C-alpha cells in the first residue's frame, strides 16, 4: 500500500515539474515503429512451378489456373511445360485481355520482334523494370529507398515521408513516393512516360497517365520478398490490373555489369507471337 | 529415333518462355521447334550480360571453315549453374545443340553442350524444367496416395 502511495506521489510531482520520464518528450512520430526491413540482395526464388510461372510476373487468376491444372488428375500424364503454356494462355486471354481497352487489346500481345529492348538495346521502362527477374538490391534510408535491378542495371529512387522534389518531369522510371504500412512498403508511382507494361509474353503499350501502387512484404521466415503491383492507365486499361512477383533472399549474389547488349542482326517479325 | 531423342524433341517443342531469356524473347531470331547440333573448335567465349556468347569454328561438309555464334543465357544464369570463364577454353572441341535461326544462318541458341571431358552442360532453363517436372510428378503421386 505504501508503495502505491509513493508511486502516486512521484507521478504527481512529475506532472507538476513536467520533467519526468517520457511524459514530456516530443510525441513519437507516426512512423517511429520499427520499419520493415527489405534491405539487401534479392534474386530469383527457388525453382517451383508457381515461381517459374511468375518469373516474368503473373496474375492471381493465372496462378489459380496453373494450380488447378496441376491438381487435376486428368493432367497427371501431361508434362509441366505443357501445363504451364496452357496457364500462360489462360492468363493472357482470360485475366489480362479483358482488362485492356479495345484499342490496346487489338495489338495484344505485342510481337516480341518489336521489343525496343531487343531491337535497340533500349532499357526497360518502369512498368517492365519492376517485374524484372534476377537480382533486386534494396537500400533503405530514412528519407528514401534505392532499388537496383540486375536486368539493364535499372535504378530507381522511392522518396519517403514527403521528401523528394515537389514534382518530377515524366521519365521512363517515373516518380515514386513510398510509405510503410505495418509490415509493408507501399509505393505510388506516376509521371511515367508512355512505354510498355508487363514482360513478354503478356505485354502491352501503356499511356503517359499510368499510375501504379506497389506493395512489398516479406514472408514470415524472411526468405521471400513479395510484390503485388496494381496498374491503372486510362489509355490502356479498362480496369486496374494487378500483377505479382517474388524474389528470394540472396545475400551471396551480386549484380554483374550489364554492358554487352547487342542489337540483332536478323529478326523474323510477325508469326512469332506466343 | 530413340526414346531419349523423342523426349528431347518433346521438351524443346513444349518448353515455356524461358527464364534464361529474360532480356528478350528468342523467338524473333530462333526457331524453338527445331534443334541443330554442331561440332567445332572454340575460338572465343564471353561470359557477360545480358547474354554470354561463344564463337565456334565449324568445318562444313565441303571442308570450309564457318564461324558459328552460340548465344547463351546471361552471366548470372550460367554462373548459378556452375559456369565460370574457365569452363571452356579456346581450342576446346565442343559439341553444341540448340535452336537454329529462322534464316538458317550460322547461329544457334544454346541448349546443351558436351565439353572435351565428356561432361554435359544444359541450358539453365532446361534444368529448371526438369526440376519442376519432378515436382509435378511428386505432387501427382502424393495426390494419388491420399
């Protein structure tokens, strides 16, 4: 009882003196909670059917279709590549195409012979680069996050806490602002110049009003980095389109120089669409 | 045609869009439905990104020397599967199988190679396919046992 009285007295004195403990410290900023840690090197996840299917992005409908095919006893004698191709076709025609505007759907999927990255060694824009396979190196700072991709040695900055320039002129990689939401990093990107979205074989032209929301989370065991990216673009999409992608924790890997892109000396156009 | 050859053709015909060709699709240049095999002497090997390259001196039926280009996956994919710059050396006699170009030019997309030691190196994409195919069979077997 005496102890309780003593604690009350101390508390009262503290209030009067406004100098005890944390009572008078500045209010903790909203983002002072431990931020989720994504820093380090990520790369292609261990080989599984779903991760192979999602190697160049995928949709939830595509994954569901692949799993349904794998679980159907009628397919027990069909090799995986055949099932994967069927799921790719389904994803392209039933998941992606219905979300495209009529104009965009006409040219979908694009002929791989028209890929500017292939024809002219032109680095990918934002809506392809964020789904790039192989390594992704993440560096988290207080005011920004730097992401570096092995493919094309692509780099981007994500500004945090309202930092960064007030506005940014349109560019291939756009302007990205981010925030932490619990265990997730949420990134909103705009100011992306018209370019290509997605990666072969399910890719299309997007306009200059593309907006994207990326949500990155880390698996409970820390071994995977999961991305869901929702794209909106009035020129190419009738409704939002969500892609998925995953990386595996790969601290031993490094990003190698990407300096030997060679333009093709011979190509076959048309008829090579998937 | 042996069973092994039949299986090889089946795998090549139905191979999905392969991870190893992430930089761009191979279909505008190479015919994925066909395979060719060349035997020649290595004159150059560059283990680089986005695609490693070999040049192989092949003597054709008329006795003429033809420089073949072998396009391979990138540095990362190959090193992950055991390749180093010392895996092959200039002067090595190599047997290489892969997809020919649509035009029939002296160029091939690597699928497998037999080194002078007899060791066979596969396209990383083909190795992944084999892994997943085994997983598929395991999954089907487990379902059948329930």
